C-alpha cells in the first residue's frame, strides 16, 4: 500500500509525461479485487498479483520489451 495515493496515480503520471511515456508500467498488487476502470485509466501495461513467481514477472517484462501484449 502506498501512502498518500493509490498506485494508479503515479502510473498515470508516468504514462502521461513525455519523458517517461514510452516506458511500460506494470502494477504489482496484493489486492485481489481492483477497479477495472481505474486500471484502464492509469494506462498500465499490465497487472501482476502478489504473490507472483519471478519467472512470471520476467516473462511479462520480455513481452513488453518485444512490444507484444500477452
């Protein structure tokens, strides 16, 4: 849990800033239920739920580096 703001907000700021807009952001969360509208508006490249396997995170990063979604 982040103090002062939800993770959606920094994600939204990063994706809207011209200097960081090209960097995909993956949200990592312990929450099992998320607001789909907030995820979509945050422009996150994906979401991983804790606990997750390190290989799962590595695979997602590889997909993002290749520019594929899935």
